[in-house]
């Protein structure tokens, strides 16, 4: 990760608002979250300010959300952060930033879904609505939405560190996914980053989806992996039954492989930068490890 080099404070955010959106500048302001790419500041009761802070790619991701999400949001059954204003680079802050609607809830890495039926139905309804053919010119994913990479680098790394309890079972799931036929349908809209920190819960079920920076068109398997990475035990079958477009056997095989990749990334991030999270340094994601390990357990249980 590469920090923006500017200390983002409430004073800075309020100054940006006064310069470019003065009608919002006097609303109450508080830090909401420090994400992988952006910082989120809550603005009043209903808005949020997102500013890039730790990756060079964050600027393009914010522009993508601003361009595409307003047209997608009305058909989605869960609340999402709809861009309202665009902040331009300036001497005070030399990067773009956006004002979006605020989505209440607790990230699922801190409060996992526990009501299996409600969670499965809610996730299925959201992906049924999202997974529609994307128009010409829709964004292409950065390493997501296309054919599975024929590399087990993350598995090798995690195994070498002793972080995978049953590497043979995990590798079998991955190799089966790589061997599955590729997606032959139209490129569908994907969230492409449905990890537990980007899905919100309330009372044990999902109540919102955030961070559409990786929004792209491609293979729905990348989102269907959420059946194993987000849902509680025993809910995947109900999710698959409720998912409107349906998923053939090959797509489910690829989805399991995508879930393996997501879980391995979560484990590696949770372990390797967990210390950073505990000490408040950028990139720390100590809460990612437990849900990632639970996902691997679900994925490998049939093999055992």
C-alpha cells in the first residue's frame, strides 16, 4: 500500500467541503472507517465523504463509482452508497473524492450474518438484481471477472506459512475450479469485491453493500463465491436455490475456486497485516482472518 502522503483529518475534510460544496460544510462530521483504498467520513445523518488515502488506484475507482453506480443502485434491493457529489483535486488535497449516501450497518467481518435463511435470501436477491448483462463500455475488472488464474501462488504462500490446516483439500477445490469450463454467457455486472468488510449486517442478516470500486463486467462466479465466504454454515444451498439467474455446475465449480482465493487473501491479510491493524497502521485488517478460515472449512468439508 502507498499512503497518499497527506494526513486526512476532520479539519481537512471540512475545508474541502467549504471550498467545493459549502452547503454541506456545516453538517456534523466524524471518521467512519479507514479502508484499503479510501477513508470514509460520516457527514450528517445521511451522507459520507470518501477520500483516497493508501493506494494509487483509488482515484480511478472513485471515478468509476461516480460514473456507474447511480444508474445501478435503484434496482438493487439492499442499500448501497450512491454518489451525490464529486470533489475535484485541489491544492488542499490533490486527489478526487466523492460524497455518497451513508449506509448504516456493521461490517460482516465484525458482525457476521447469523440468520441463515434471511442472509441467504437477502444475498440471493441482491445478486439476482445485480447480475444483468452489462453494456458495451462497462469497466473491466482488475484481475477479476475473467478466467481463473492458473496459479496457486496464494495457496503456496499460505501453506508455507502453516496457515492452511488441510492444504490438499483446499488445493483439490482450486484445481477443480481451474479445470471447469469457462463462462460462456454475456458479461454480467459484478460487485467483484464481496468480502466481509464490504457487506453490512443488522440483526443477523445483510442490510447493505458498500465499496463498489471493483465494479466490473464478467463471470458471475466471482460474486457467487460469497455463498461460502459470507453466509453462515448450511446456508449455501438455500442461496443457490434463491439466486434468480441460476448457476450451472461449471459456474459453481469456478465460484468455489474464487471463494478459495478470497479466503486465502483474507487469511494472508489477516495474519500478515493484522499487527498493522492492531497498531493503527494503514492496511491493517486483523478481523479478516476468522471469516476467511471459516470459509475454507466450509469449502473443504465435502472433500472430507
